[in-house]
């Protein structure tokens, strides 16, 4: 743990080396151990952070707030109704004001350029809680979960089933490339990651021994797979009219028991949540009434099976976000 990333922003894992990512994962595991042991770790007492949310979230907000308070920090939450950023005040001006009041800034919203500009103008570490392009804090939680399951992760195959252009799939491809894993994007050909990002990850993979695979065949995606990963079919902020089109495209890529049986015997299921695995949500019931689907991206029996690690994964958001804040602010 001799690496030092103090003062740096956490915008995308493309900016971090393999060694730095492993450092953050080791630090996350240590913070989890301290939390479970009931050992106080308010190492950042007296510091203040602000959370800027243009997109709502349960896990991201709670992970940042609980993590910050465990570290002894004060937290201010601002949603789109509470901030003038981009409306009555420019992004640059907002960043400069917040940078004079806070030690760190979290942003969760839309354009990657927004979080990059916050980092450029604020003068303090900025953390990406999710943008349209990347979701780096989710990745640390995901990989910590895989490490807890398998130990050594190098060469392990993780397959993302569904819309492989989204921020989660993009970030999974990046982190797997950085850590020498086997990443497989399994979905319709028109929903694959951008070629520019694939080229960047291929260059990284040459250095780490990672394998990148792209297929529209679910059987190929599940073969020799250790981690079957999926996400909702229509992301937050996208219009509801997309549901019919996405259901037709993505229904063959639902993670169900049939698909799980094609994977390795000790394979696990992961999901960044929230999930439409039953009808116990407004959206889930609406989809059932319109299209007759009891579940969408994952079947309910897989979600609740012994293979599911989604709640462990969600908890790990807190431990990994704590590690990012500590490492960049210590």
C-alpha cells in the first residue's frame, strides 16, 4: 500500500494504473474489515464534501454519505433542484465556489464532460458517481465482490449480458482490461461498446494479458464464465418509448437458469441494481401489463438464488467509495 494518489480526481479507471486499482481494492478490504470489527476510522475528521446529484440513486448516495461520516467528514447533498449549476450559474463558477468551501466533490449525472470540468475548475478531488460514459465507483465494488468470491481474479471470465454500450459495460471492460481478466460483451451487434473505447482497452489488454470478447450469442457468452453480469434494459434518463424496442432486442440475453447452467459450476450472478426481476415495482408491473413479462434482465429465481451476489456487491459500494475518498483526501 505504498502508492499515493492524494489530490487526484476519480473520473474514470482509464486514468489509473493496475497497481493503483489494486491499491484501492486492498484499501477497500481493510475498511470493510474495520467496519465489521467496529473499529473507528474517522481519519478525515474535519473535512467536508459535497454530493451533486443530477440523477437520483439509493446506493451511490448512501455509500458516499455513510462512508464520509465513518471517516469523520461532514456531508452536504445537492440535487438538481437545490443547485443553480448550469442554470443561473455556470459550471465553471459553481466549481470554483464549491472548491473553496469543500475538500472533495462527488458528481452523479449525465455528461462525462461535466465531471471533468468540475475537476478542472474546482481545485479539489472530484469523484464520478456515474455519468453516461462511466461508473468507476461501481467497478471497484464489483471487483472487490469477485475477489471475495474467487481470490485470484486474473484470467477470470466476466460476461456482461445486454446493452453493452452503457456506462456499466464500458467500465467493466476497462477494469477487466486493467486487471488482466477476460471480459465478454454479449448482446446485439448494434449495442456493442464504441470502437474508440475498445481500441483503448485492447491496448491495455496487451500489457496485462486480459482477453476481450464480443458476441451476440448468449451460449458463447456463458461458456466458461465465472461472473454473469447484467443491468436494466432502459437506463435512467432514457425515454419510456424505448421499452418495446429494447425488450425485442434484449429478451434473448436475459440471465435465467438456462443461461446459468451453461456457465462454470461455481459461477456467480451480479447486478449493479436496481433490478426488474419481478413485478413488485411500478415499472415492473407496467411492463407485465403491456408485454406479459414477469421479469426482464434477470429471472426472479436467479436473482434470489444462492448464485446471486448483488446485495454483497451493493454493500461493497460503501467500502470502496470510502477507500477512494480516503486515498484522494488523506
